[in-house]
């Protein structure tokens, strides 16, 4: 089973906004996206600072996938800083990337959305980190949201981490001003996978073994990054994945039905404390509040990752 089923429709244009390089799930999500024929990746941007480190990771992954047609934009929050995957890019410079590196990531989002929306009517932004880059975009051009669909890995609505019955402040919403700006923006549509669903995704047993046994070069790169992130001496020491929060946002962004998820239409607002609450004054969005088939998603994600990388026509 491949997740999701491939449609014969034209791929949808997307921007991927990521804080890659802190938690490893962003790396899983980017490689999943690169394996997805449902998407036409127009731009990858960083968010939450450490822009050069994050951009080096994204660029090296895109280059390894043969997708140097994808521009990489440096997002808001500052350029300096490093993180747990630094070993993998220690000898890789942004100037090594054959594709386009854009210093002004928010400006790149604005240009890309305007250009693609003029051609296709709209596009989709998949955001899997704190929302300071998109906040910067909306400060410059508030009406941009009317030209795009927003899909995010954000919040905690009915449950908290690891199926806790009590919602909590989720990491990506700790940057409250960005979350408030993005959650209240007039998107053409908005959808989120909160901890209620994305916080339960972890590959174990035969599912994880299938990736360790894979000969796919991008899966090998993924596991090597995971090894470095997990501070293991060898891939053999890896027994299961960490929680793969951000992969669910990629699934949620795919066109068509989402048979593995239970989606509710809810009005969501962000409080001053960073809680994502159901509130009639909030914006209406599609919220993945439960799984219909979590094990099915685990199996499907493995199949998805074992697909070839989608090449640009």
C-alpha cells in the first residue's frame, strides 16, 4: 500500500516551510514530500532561526534527490546557529548547491504564491515549524493568504502528547505571535494535524525493519541523519523511529480524501498562553483529531518512503 494513492490529476504546487535540523521529523517529512507525485514542490523555506544551518540541510537533501530545481529560501529568526544534524552538513556550504539559494525567504514565499496563484488560482503552503517566517510574510502582504491553502503541523486540540486526555501547548505554537497571525489569516482553506494525531506516529517492528532493509538511497540518507540525530554509532543500533509528527502534515496536504484520518471542521483560536482551543471566534479549519487507521498509516508511510524520488519533468 502506498500512502496516499496516486491520482492521475496534475500535481498541486506547494511550498514547504520547515524548522529542519532540530527534531528529526522534518527530515522524514521533506524526504516523504520528495517522494510524492501528488506535489509540485515550488520552494522550501526555513523558519525559527538557524537559517543557514537549516538551509544547508534542506539543500543537501534536495541535491541528493536530484531536485536542485527547488529553490531554498532562508527564513525569519536569524541566520546563526546549529543543531543535532550538523555532522551531516559539516563540509557542505550553501554555495555547493547547484540550485537557487534565496536570502529573503519571506520574499520568496510572496513571489512564489503570487506567481503560481496568477497561473493556477492558488497554491498550498505546508508548514511544519514555528510560524515566524509566515508571520513575516503576512506582515508584508496580509492579503497573500487569500491566494493560498494552509496545512500545518500545529497545536493540541482534544488530546495532548502521546494520547494524553489533556491538551497542552505544542512546540510549534509556543511562538504565539506567529501562530496567532497565521491562524487568524484569511486562507482559502486551512487544515492542521495537532498532537491528537501526529503525536502518535512512530514506526516500529516490521515497519521500521523494512526501512532499515531498504536499498533506496534516500532512505539510507534518512536513516543516516536519524543515526546522527539519535547519537548512535551505527544504524544497526536504531530499533524504531522517533515520533514522526511532520509526516502527517504532508499526508494531510495531499489532494482528495484522507481515509486514514478523522477530520473535524472546527473553529480554532490561539490563546495568549499558546493553547489551540475550539472557539467560535476562531477561524474555521479542518482538524485531524483522530485516526481511523493508525497502523494503516504506518504501513503506508513505509511504502511511500520506498517509492522513487519524483523527478521534475
